[in-house]
């Protein structure tokens, strides 16, 4: 009886092992190939759920259907201006043709090795043909430059272009297009390329700092020049308005002074008409007050009109 139980248990164990070896599941983010004696059997299995294969004869090779990430190593690359920078990039790709992928690179490690070779060469080629500002700036970065006065910093005084012909996005697009031409034979499809980090060696860092300082000084000088121009314009308008106010005030003062002189003349005329002798006497006394002082010596002839009132007083 015990031998029958043992045999039944062994049979059940063999059946479980067989079922375990034959059954497999495919997830939502997976695709799988059945391999028999080293050869791919059929097409990729992409339907999620439970599937079967021949036990002990066939094996399973799983591949990811999601976007995969390739991280490049940090490399020292010279730019077009011979500035050496430390740069690394990252790439997102997916397995577009799983059969070709397995036949050419076998697994993700082989794919990363191929991408290493391709991307490192393409990145070095594109970066070495680009200016430093095109690598670190966006293509839409702009500073609105205005014409400057004579003697002020001009556009050619700066060492770095304010608006590069292309920026980092354009450079990344060129790298992606160049790399895409080499990967279809591996069943890989590149989705995007990003320059993840750019560092400078010490000598380049000093050059970059000098360029940034010169650029900012140029921009600041533009703003100062515009401010000085606006200030001169405001001061000119103010002086013009002030001169107009002064001219109007002088004109009104002259009008008032002329009217007052006319009134004085009329008063003098009426006074003279009423008593010419008394008017002459008052004017003579005013002349005495203005001309005769404590240390004043006057010399007149005996029959002078100016002296006649004094002479008349002395005679009395």
C-alpha cells in the first residue's frame, strides 16, 4: 500500500513539474518568444495572460515592451571652439522588432553595448562641431538688442553671441536623427535623446565665467545707454517746457511793466497839467535827495536851474 502511495505521489510531482514547465504568463508590459533548440519558434507573444509551451524542450525569452533608458558615460569632448567639456547624455528607446532584436543583440545588455558604440560616436561628432553656447543654451533664448550710441559697447564687443544659431534642442534633434539611422538593424527604435549634464574643466570654466561676465556687462551697458538716452530726452523736454514758461513769464512781466509805466506817465501828465511849478519843485527835490549826500560836492553855475530853488531859499 505504501509503495502505491509513493508512486502516486511521484506521479503527481512529475505532473506538477511538467505543468509548471509548460505553463507561463505574459504581463501587460512584456512580450515573449518561445525558443526551441536555440531557434525562435513563431512570432512574439504579446497577449497578456496564461500561455503554454512544450515542457523541457522549449524555453522562454522575455522582452520589455516599455520605454527603456540608456545612460551614457561622462566623456571629455572638445567643442568647435576647442573648449573641453564633460558631458553625458541619456536615450529612451524601445524594442520595435523583437525577433530582429533577439537575433542581433540577444538581450538588453547587448542592446546597451550597441547603443554605447553608436551614441558615443554620434555625440562626440555633433558636439565637436558645435559652439559652446549652442550646447548650453536653448534655441529660443534671446536678448533684444537695440542700437547703441557712439562710444558705447557695441554688438561686436561681446565674446559670446546673444542668440545662437541653434540651441541644445536642435543639437539633441541632430544627434537623435544621426543615431536613428544606425539602430534599425538591431530592432531598436530611439524615441529621444537628452543632454543630461554639461560640466567644464577648470580652464574652460574660467573662460565661461569671463564670457558670462562680458555678456552681462554688455547687456547692462545697453540698459544704461537706453536709460541715459531717455534721461537726456526727459531733461531736454523739461528744459524746453521751462524755457517756454520763462518766456511767457517775461512776456507777461513786460506787459505789466509797460502798463504800469503808461499809468505812471498818465499820472505824471495829469500832475504836471494841474500845477507845473509844483511838479517841477517836487522833481527837483527828488533830484536833490538822489544826488546830494554827506560827502558830495556839487559845482553849478550861479544861474543854473538845478540850483535856483536853493538860491531862492537862501535869498529869503
